[in-house]
C-alpha cells in the first residue's frame, strides 16, 4: 500500500533528520532502515524483519568492503613501517605553512581522479600527518577530501563515474554516452565551482561558519572538536611515530601508492576490454571498477611484502597483524556503509524511483528554466537517497528523452544540471557513501563533516541556481562560468571579511 507513494521518502528523511539532531549516525541509519522495512512489509512485524535481513544481505557490495579492509591494511603497514613518518618529515620540509599543506592536499585530491572511493581513503591516509602538523582540523581535511573526490570524478572522462553516466544514456540517443559526458563538463557548475572554492579558500585562508570554529579549536590543539564518536580517535597513537622498526623512508609510502594507482588504471582498462571495449575510451566505459580496485589493493599489499620484509622495515608478525588492525580502522565506515546501502535497498523496495518519475513533469513551463529545475530535483533525490549514481539512473533518461530530437544543446545543459545536482545532494547527505568515506579517510567525526560541508556547499548552490538559469537561456558555457565565478569570488571575499556571516558559530571548544 506504500509502494510508489510519498511514503518512500520517509525512511531517508527520518535517518537524515535524526542524524543531524542526535549526532548518532548508527542509530539514525538503523531507524531509517527499520522504518523502510516496516513500510515495505505493509507493517507486518516478521515480514519486516525478513525484509530488513534480506535487503541488507542483497545490498552490501562486498567488493567495496574488501577494498576498504585492504586499504586499511595498507594504511597500517605504511604507518608501522615508518613510511608515513618519513613522508610527514619530507613534506614538512617543503610545505612550510598551513596554506601550502591545504593546497598540496587539494592537488592530491585532484590528481587521484580514477575513482572517488579510492580518492577519499588515499588522500586522507597520505596527507593526515601533514595536516595534523599544521593544526588543520579533521573537519577541514574531510571537506577537502570530499570536495575533490566526486567533483573531479564527474568531470574526468577517464573515471568510474564517467562509465556510470555512459551506461545511463538510453539507446537511440543523438550522441553516445561518452560524447554526452564530455559535452556536459563545461556546464557542470557545481563540480567546477566546488573545485574552484577549495583552492580559493585554501590559498586565501578563508574559513567561515562552523568550519571557522573547528579551525580555531584545531589551532588550540583540538583537531577533532569534541562531540560524537564516529571515526574519531581511531588511532591509538601518533600516526607519524611508526612501529618498533620505524626504518621506513618516503619511498615506503609513495611506491605502494603508485603501484596501487597504476594497477587500478591497468585493471580498469583490462576489465573493460574483457567486457567488450575496443579502445581505451570504451574500456573505461565498460570497466568493472570495484573488481579493479580490489585487484589493485591485493597487488599493492603483495608489493609492500616484497618492499618491506627483505629490508626489515617491518617484521613478519607486524605485517600479518596489519590485517585485523586495518579491519578495525575501517570498521566504523564499513558499518555506516552497510546501513546506508540497506537504507537505499528499502527505499528501492518502496518504489522511490517510480514515485519520483510519476511526480516529475519537466515539460511544463518555460524550457529555459528546465536546467535549474532538474538541478534542484537532483539535489533533493541525491540528498534523500544518499546516492548520486541512483539519481543519474532516474533523471538522465528522463531528460534525454524529453529533449530528444528537439534541442540537443538544451539536452546537454539539462543533463549537466542532473549530474551537478546529484553530486551536490550526495555531498550534503549524511547517508552518502562518499561522505562517509571522506569522514573515514580524514578520521573525522562524521556529523562534524556533514555540518561543516553543508554550509560550504550552500554557498556554491546559491551561485549554481542563477548559473543554471543563465545557462538555460544563453546556452553559453563561457559566459555562465565567468558570471558564476565572479559571484562565487564575491561571496567568498565577503565571507572572508564576515566569517560568521549568515551562519551561526554553534561549535565550542
């Protein structure tokens, strides 16, 4: 009786509201899952339990969990070997102040564009010792990680996200999925402006709202800002100290990462070829990204075995202990991801996609306003469901079919608005997997990250709204970007002079 109705929105909304009010993300997600199961079972108790149980089993992506455990193992190995300490010392000699550390972290986030999961966990593990030294709050580190993960993936033609978008373009469209993806890049305002904002605020040293108070607390020694437990204080010692061998050099951190990235790219090309790709573009479009990431992680772990043990950088017993320790490090993220996936599974059973399709009528009104309308709809769907890819699957076919054979340029702008809105909603949702992984990568309290990023994202959204109106009527990407860039710069400069701005402080030491 609840299928395909507004009731399908209740479970994610309950989870989001509870998470923001109670700051207890586990309880909030489980409550959303339980409500979704009861509604999909028409309020029958045992059927609800059976639905919840089987939905959790069916929804969990074991390959991603395996990748996270292996990456946690890599983090522990690099820490125990002293590679993290050596890199921190090396970077500290070249990164002279907080500003250079922020910019370096942002650049690393942009460089790792192949996959957002890989980006979130890798950037955090590599840069955390450096940002800690210069007293950059974990909330700020989580923001930089999150703001350079999905935004760079959604404008990188060679990435797992490009492959996903390609697959959602319906057959018979006037252009291929890859051609459409490339055409949307100049109009993807949220991604482009978010990346601009990350570098602008890092270089100019601008912090505002809740983030400013987190940075003040960090300057006084509290990198976490007390409150909540998710991902906070997971490390029991200084990550720059290393283990009892601690003979590691910079190469002991850099080489495994290079091997992992290179292997991941190679594996994506190979799996794409096995799936029918005939050139490098099609290979990435057809690749199995999760399988490739697991393979790359296994290769990297084997590489560290060969790199560390003969040089006695780490002992064999310590090497093997990194397996359970890596699992412990990632356990909070694994638990939250499992609950978030289950919540999405229950909303799928409630027919949230059918409800959205039946409720959205994009053909009415002035066509010039369609981009901004679909942008806001995509933000809402991604925020409520915690998935940008699911939002792509719902809205991209609708938008493409709406403009098919009518206005190709408008179709590209509208699809860009869908992609931008999906990334935005995914960014600000506390139940999003990339938001969760960014918290895990930074070892930040999850709700702290959600609250601080929400305010930063709101500034970009306030510029994207007029931006998509301009794009809808002018169909000129350069003019749109110039106006939006000027508006965002003005807003950031004003917030730099009025750091509390329209946001309350709300965080204390």
